[in-house]
C-alpha cells in the first residue's frame, strides 16, 4: 500500500527582538522598565561624579559654570524622572499581577504604551546636550526666572517631562483598575501584599498630582515661546505661582518615589525574620495617611518666600512624620524577636530602614520654621533628599533586585558579591552625603559650581567626592554578579526564600499565563498558610 509523507508545518517564531518590542506581557514590560531605568541610573550616576569632581576642590575649573548647571540639572532629572519614578512601575508591572493572582494587567496594550513613551522622552531630554544653548540648566525644579532664560534645551526638557507624566498617569490608572478588579478569589483588600498597597497609594498620588505638573509645564512652555507671562515677573507674572504649582506635584512626588520602596522592604523583612509584618493594618493606614498628608505640606519648600502660612505648613510637616514613624516601628517590631538571617536582600532592607530614618529626622529639622530659614538652599537640604531618595529608594531598589532576581530570571545572584556590593555602597553613601549636613550648617549654598578657597569647605567636599566614587566602585561587584548569574543555567525553585506571597507559587521565571493553579487565599500570607497546611512552614 502506497503511503504519502505529509510535510510537517513548523510553528512560526518571531525574532526575539521583535517579540520584546511588541510584547504586552506584563512581565516582559516590567523587565524592560528595569533595563531602561537602570541605564538612566548609570547615566545619572556619571553626571553625579562630574558634579562631585567639580566641587572636590576650591576654585575648580574642571567644567565651566554653564556646563555645570546643565550637568547638575540633568543629573537630578535623570535620577528622578527617568529612574526612581519609573523603576517602581517596573517592579509593579512584574509583581502586582503575580501578587494578586492575576494573569496580566487590566489593560495590556495601554501598559505597553505607558512604557514605550519613556525612551523617546529620555532621548529628547538628553538631546539638549547637542543643540544650540545646551541642555536644560534651570535645575530640576525649573524655577522662574531661571527657566525663562535658557535655550531650546529647556523646551525639550519641558516636553520630555510632560510625556513622562502622561506615561505615569495612564500607568497609574492601569494599576488601580488591576488591583481593584482582578484580585484572586479570597484576596480581600486587607489580604493584599503590602507592596500592592504601596503601589495603589502611589498610583492615586500619580493620578491626582501629575496633571497639575503637566498644566504648569504647558504654561511655562507658553511663557517661553508665546509671551504668556504666567511666571515671568517682567510681564506681570508671578514666580511664586510656579513654586506653588510645582511643589503641589513635587512633594507628593517624593512619596511617589519612596512608598513602593517601603513596600519592597515590607516584603523582605518578614521573610528573613520568619515573622509576619508587625501591624499589617497599621502599616496600610499609615501608607494611606502619608498619601493624604502629602498634599498638605507642599509649601514647606517655600518658607522663605514670605507668601506662606508658616504655622499651618510647619505643623503639617511635623504631622506627616507620624505615619512615617509608625512604619519605622512596624519594621522594628517585625525584626524584634525574629529568627533573622542576613542574605543580601535583608542587608539592603536594614540599610534602608537606618538610612531612611536619618533622612526623616533631618527632614523634620526643616519643619521648624526658624531652622528652615537658616538651612534653606544649603547643602543640608541636599543631604536630606539623598538620605531619603538614595538611602531610601535606591537601597530598596537593590534589595528588590536581589530578592526577586531568582523569580524574574530563574537564577540567584552571588551572595559574596552581593554583600560586598552592599558594604561598599553603604560606606560610600554615608561618606558622600553625611558631610553635607556639616557643609549646610556651615552655610555652603546648593547649586553653586565654584567656591572660594578659605571658605572652610574643602576637606568635607573632598571627602564627599571620595564617597561618591566609592558608590561607583560598589557597582562593580553588582555587575559581575549579574553577568555571572546569566552565565549559569536557570536552576532556581519556585520559592527559594520560603516567602509569603503568591508570586512564589509559580515557576521561576513564571510562564506567560502566570499560574497553573493558585493556593487558597485566607490571609495576607497565602504561601505560609499553604506550607503550614502541608506540614512545612518556617
């Protein structure tokens, strides 16, 4: 009997690059966010080293005044708008659907749009360096009249920040719908992981505050190009109006930059203390309280303008320390009496708590109006923001990377290299930024490119510059650890840490559909409950 051989059809496989460019999978988009933001973290770090090199010695001419203003403006812009804010979207994109037991974000295509708005905005912002007049040089705060005087690079910066704000806003709406509508059966709001709660409040802040900044930037663009006179005092505008509108966004933005980091730390500490988070509901309400109070303290940036109700904003600034203090005791209570181990994620988490505590305390100094008058626009303020946003946010970012690396990439980062990374970064950070407290108390103003010999600031500035370069050196073991990990096969189990939340109930890395099945959700620690039910546990 004759037989006919039927040709086998091979499945079509899209090229890997095209697959990543066109993906709507929340996990791949989360990874793209992380790659993008870590790239701009490196760019911002290089610019920071240029700033510190210029300030290392008195009367330095390493870079000229104009270029220095561009460098320090773009350093802050890269770190805030292109790293810290979108990096949380990266963690959130990857983790929120997994933590709530969902298959994807609520609006996958909008999710992809939210990411793909970032690269052109970043390119546009930094393309200012190659146009006439150079990049934006009015500081990341873009105060008038400084922002009225510069070239086309400032217009490019304005458009880039508007686009970044659009990305942030639509991403925030996506997170809110996902968490409100797509939780697993049994997962009530008070059974959501703390990281999800911090992302929820962050998304609310972004949705409410970012359009205010967008409106202000449109007015600034009209001022600069069409004679709008909103903020230009030469035409009857009001420079303090810009400060009010800018800080109405930018102080809530500080919590946009730190709340998800608090959520990451609150996932790490219980796992390596072998205890539940102390005061889960208190932590949730403290997070909501920070989000609400964040809109009532913007004018503490403006005490010296003479246009502020000083007692009210001073009092509210003290008040916002209360829910933040509650969180410190949540974390300390979690550690207290725990069976603590110290892998690299735990080291970064403890580093976060200690450094953020210092940043919170020195911020409370500035809530006292007479003290603020003395310290306003000095390096004391520079120390404060870096203890909050580097000692806080950046430590949380690396804690999260080391913690979730086995889940995202199926490999674990080398512990010795990770601990060396932490030690160098911790020491370098404090050497770089703690002396700035003394510089501020001694009267060194921020934003200056040159200071005179004999001012008494030389030794502390040299020390600070050395610390900045030590931070840069600390990245070497991290890079080696990442390269080493990718040279090894994917060998990590579903739950290498014996963790608590649902993302550890699926394979490492997870499949495209996320879960084959879900354990029942009866508390905020469903995996712990599942281990207890099967006779395992910590």
